[in-house]
C-alpha cells in the first residue's frame, strides 16, 4: 500500500504541476522539450501500472493473511513482499521503455 500511495502522489503532482503551468502561466515544457515529453509519458505508463498492480497485490495479501489455511497464511511474508514489489517496479519500468522511442512532440 505504501508504494501505491507514493505512486499516486507522484502521479497527482506530475499531472497537477503540468496543468497549472500550461493553463495558468502558458508554459508547456512538454511542447518544447522532447526529453520532458518522453519522460512524462514514461512516468504516466509506469507509475499507473505500478499503482494498479500494488493495489491488486494488497488484496491478494489480505486474502492470504485472513485465510483459514495455515499454509496460505505462511505465504504472506515481508521478504516475499519486498521481492514482489521490486519485481513489479522493474517490470513496469521495462514495460514503459517504448514510450521513449515512440513518443514525439
């Protein structure tokens, strides 16, 4: 849940800051900088994927923790949670790489 909350905050700040600069001050950096345009699209794709996946994983973890089966309860460990979280972040970071190649101003 912590990773999901951090991702939501980053996404909110990213979207809000871009809209405030574009609408309020007529400064749209994504129209002038190709790198910022690509980075913005990369972060949208990657962060949303991480947030949604972590939300689903927290539901699965709650099921494992509250299960009647001792075998299923033993599957919910911090070590496994860290490994899965790291894997999810790596997966979505790699999944969003095409945004760098196929996004243009």
